[in-house]
C-alpha cells in the first residue's frame, strides 16, 4: 500500500517524467497576460467561499463563468462575489449556466490553462473532474471527491491524466494546509509522543437539517437541494462529514487502512431521508494498530469534533475542529502534561490551500493532490461499507467494488427519475446491516 511519503516520492518521479516529455506535452499554465480565468461549478455556500478564496489570492485573476442547477443559488453567489470583488468578477448572462450539464459550458468558458472550482455534491465530482482535465483546466475540487469505489477509480485515473498534462489539482482537505496542524503532525512523525498506537476520529453534534420539499420541485431537485441527506449524493455522514478527521488520522499514522468493521444505524432520526444518525467504525492499519471513527448527529448528546492520538510515550489532541492542537506526555490531557503547542502566526487554511494552488499555477510548479484526496475519501467509503453491511471488509475488496450508488449519473435530468425514490409513505431506502448489498 502506498504511504504518504511513498506517494510524494512517486509524484516527484512522475513530474520529472512529465518534464522530460515537455517537447511532446506542452506546459499548461496561466495565459501570457498572467490573468487566471476561473469558473465556479456549484454556487452554494462552500462554492461561494471557495471562489472568494480564489479571488483573494495574489496576482491577476477573473471569475468569468458560473454554473449551478438552481438559479437562486447562482444569483445569490454572483451578487455576493460581485460585492466583494467587483474588479475581478465578469460573469454576464451568457456565461451563467443552469442545469446538470452546465458544468461543461462553464469549463469550456475558461478554456485550457484556466482554473475550475468544483464544489457540487460529491456524487458529481468524478465526471466533472474528468471533463475539466480533458479540457486542459487546472482544478480545485471540494471534498468528498466521490461516493463509491467506481467513482474513486475515475478520480484516480483523471488525476493521472492531469499529471501527464502538467495540470495543477488541489483538493479541499484544508486541514493538510493548517500550519498549527502541520507542525503537530511533524512533531509526531519526529517521535515526540513515541510510536503511534491508536487514532480516534470524532464528529459528534446535533442533527443534520433538511429542507421540506417545495411544491412543484422535482424529486431530483429536492434531493440535490438536500444532498447531505441522500447517500447517492454525499456518500453518507461518515464520509462527507468525518472525512477531514479520518484523513488527519491517516496522515498522523502515515498509512491508509487495510480493513474495517463497524456498525451504525438510525435510532432517533425521523426525517424522511437516508441518513444513519450514528456510525462507529474500527479501521486496521498495515501494522495492526487501529483507527476508530465515530460520528453522531443527535440532539442533547455529548459533543466533540476532533482527533485524539495515543502514542507509546504520550498523546495529542488535534484535527479538524481543534484550532489549537496540543501534544502531551502520557494520556491525561491536562495543562501540566502539555509538552507542545503552536506558537506561530495565525493561519487561514481555507485561504492558504488556494494560495498554494495559485502559486503552483503561476510558477508552473508540480501540484497534484488527487491520489491523497481519493484515498481519504476511500477511507470514508470503506467505513460506510463496513457499517452499513455489518461485515469486515478489506481495502482491496472495497476498492474493487463495482456497485455504483447512482448509475448513469451523466444521463440524469432534473425532471427525470431520481436514483432513489420514496415509497408510498414518503420513506427512502435505508441500509440494513446484514441484509443490504452496499459494496
């Protein structure tokens, strides 16, 4: 299995190969006037935030195209961004694209060397990334990158094509670029708390909300509007909501899991959707040590959002949700046991990940986070498979799965048949451990 360090080494070799082939494959970078054209595909809150980060980077850039399936989201996003970045937003009506095929038109509008921000629900990420790479565009793609193994394989292949074309591809796992966390992980890798024995990833908070179905809204539109509530769109709570802290634990361990077993269910939730309201998954790393991922979104329960790491000499509390990571001697995380905390300047990791991407584009530096992002998503998908099936599943078995949560997604229409449908009582299919085929 490829470790983080091995991946970085391989990436460097691949980039060297691309450099040698530069007489055949032209370098793709910003236009001669150094203005980077940007297209936003997915104009919700996260997409608008990503666009604001992109437009806050150094150097000339211009938002020239936008796409969404809802006109009110595109309008609100455009108004927001135009108000903040009037000089850097030029999106006339003929470059505002609505519908499930709008992404193609937005990507075509920036052309080769431009940058596409892919921030739609994760189910659409593989085909959007494929198209952007095929068109020679650099990419920022928001997590969770895919919702099933076939999607992950498509993302990995697109990433490989991106490397061949010398494209720059960044993924929205911004914790990897949070300076306090970077230093904490480096301290752990340097042996500050000894050998890493167990990792614990948590996301415990109140219920995930859901908007009622608006009269006249199609079933497909209703589900996309509430993408966090449907497995075919977001891949489950343990994937789309725990991905950051699962990824941080794998980063700390410098490995990806080889198997998982777990459980989950829907005990309290009554909303008509597909969500489990709790997951608990035990992952095994290649050396036999464990990662435990726990997620719950139920009211009036204990809450925590972060990672706890146990080493042979000490422990750490860090990860997404922990703005001030700390290392400790022993396993009691008390002030007197603290041995390290970050004392550097503040870091906005949402902004910094875009700063790094834009610098790579402008300076034509190797930059492709696709494989790491895909593996982080696969960790969440493996956890969903294990919990929703009730089986112990290996990484290789999960990666080989041919089960698609939404087959023929490229043919989906807003007024067509949804990948999952409610029954006569308005209830949607929910995974049943030991019964449902989920991988």
